């Protein structure tokens, strides 16, 4: 009798485990899990919840796809590992698509990109009192710069400061501004959207964007190579752009002049 009860209990537990794994798989399959960092105005926390252009963009897309959206905060330098491990199924955080990693690898060789949707460029943030020292890219040679680890800014900074300079990798873009304020570095290299949002105001009133013109970049959503999710998201992006929803969202965050959807972009 005990053997029968034990076998019945074991069978029940096994059944529950299989059901749990299947349910978890189905649940995860129907989720748009976005890897993000705190990057205003794209993704940031306000009143205890994630807001921002990319946050609301992802929500609109998930509604089009009939999927639940989830935002997973990640270390930017570990974005590819998170994607490969399946803890996220896309990187949606002002992800510069037409850039190389610091080792020279093209990002398009590591992920499949969606249509590009926004124009971006790197910027150099300095202490306002040092503006006269930074007038061209050549002025960065030999300097110590801060940039988010694994970012397009880090790759640019390493090339710009050269072998006689140094680049300090930070966990988040906003941390680089604190390094400039503290005098630990000469400058920070960050996305211009964030720089325009913060430099010269509030806690960063003593910082300024150096008058150095850099090349334009584009933002796109990154997916694991071969993922069928990319094409579904692309379809939703085009629909949201065509019906004006995306422009309305861009206007909400003051990004209407940088919104530019390219349906021919392949990364």
C-alpha cells in the first residue's frame, strides 16, 4: 500500500513539474522581455515605474503583437550574454546599431536588428569651465574619458583618446557624468539624447556638451540571431509609424526631430 501511495505521489509531482515547465515556456514565449538600462529619455524610472520613449514604444508594439511586455534591467556590458541565456529576448534601450564593439566586432554580426527608428550621435560632456580645452576630436588625445562599458561611446572613446589616454568603463551612462563632476576624468562620452537632457541643468548645471561634431548613428532593437520575433516587431513598428502613433510618442518626449524609421535598415 505504501509503495502504491509513494508511486502515486511521485507521479503527481512529476506531472506538476512537467506542467509547470510547459506553462513557464508558453508564458515566456508570449512575452516581449526587453533588456534595458536607466537611460533618460529612453527608459527611466518615474514614480516607481519604467517610463520613457523606448519603454512606451515597446508597450505599443507588444499590444500590436498581443504579447505581455516585461522590462529587465541589465548591465549593458552583459547584454549579449543576457540575450543568449534567454533572460531577455530583445535589447531595447537606445541601442546604437551601426557601431562596433570595443574589440572591433560589428554589432550586426552579434544580433539581428529591427528597422532603425531614431537618429543618434555620441557627445563629449565636460566641465563648463574647461570648454576652451575641447574644440575638436584631436583635443581628446591623451585624455581620460568615462563611458558606459560595452557601449558605442566606449568604443569611440578608446579610439579618440588613443594609446596615451585612458577610458574608464562605467556600469551606466549616468555614472560617467558623476565621474566628470568629481574630476576623476576629463570628459564623458555618452549618447547626445541623454547629454542634452542633463548637462547644464539641475545636479549637472556645471557640465556642458563640448562643441565637437561627431558622426550620426541610428537606434534599433536587437534580437538573437535567427529570432522570428524581429520580423513581427518590424511589422508593428511600420504600422505605428504609418498611423502616426510613433510620432505622437516622440513629441511627448521632445524627440520628434530625431525620429526616423528606415524600413530598409538591416544592420
